[in-house]
C-alpha cells in the first residue's frame, strides 16, 4: 500500500519521535547502576587524568584558547565522587548529578559538568563545549569503574567547569 507523500502513518511518526527522544536523553555511555569495586592504583587514575588534561590543553591550544586552569583547592573534593564511583557506591549518572550539585555549592555559581570516557586514552573525545570555553576553570578526577551489566572495567573523567563571564579570582593557598 502506497502512502501519499507527506502523509506518513501515525505509528511511523511516533516511532521516529521516540527514537529522537531516546537519543537526546542518552548523555552517558554507561548504564545507571552501581558497580562492583575496582582495585586500581592511584597511579593509573593520575595517568588517565594527566592524559585528559594534556588532550584538553592541546585541543584548546589548537583552537587558539589558553590552557585550562585547574583549581587545586577543589581537587580533593571532586576526587571523593570519583572514589565513590570506583568502589561501586554510585553510578556514572549519579556521579554527574553529584558533581553538579557540589560544583554549584563550591563555586557559588553556575557550572557545567562532564563525565568523559577516558578508556580510549589519548584518543578520548573531549566535548566541544569544554574545549570552546573562553576560559576553562576546571576541577576534575578520574575513576576506573565496573558497572555490573558490563563485561569489563570502564574509565571516566569527572569534570566541573565554570560558566558565565564573571571574573575568576585566584587566591593561592599556603
């Protein structure tokens, strides 16, 4: 049976809308489930974090932007969320919500949150929104984690960046 052009059956139209909505909601590549604890040395997390920072810095440099400014004051705080993810206490989805709430409270302003797959190493995909920030002031931490429904360990960078155009004052800590 031929359908006149521009008159798609209602079921096809609804299915297309559902697919688009599902793709729009799929923001993280991991299931929203706690995992099993992963025993990874701190060095592995530091190496993955260094790779993230080097990749982000290079992409920003290629875009004519300055290197990101990492906030040493907040690194231990965001690391607690990465540790919770690594021990299987929370999922990547919950970690993202948690760092969003923490970031807004810590920085006292609007933030953007990122959970980036660091499994590909120096080939990791850094979100354009993070690369293109005029001034990237960030806090980040890495977790190796293992959702129960996946066959192997995963790697994620939890990152929080400031948004807006307010001046950022840097006060050195002693």
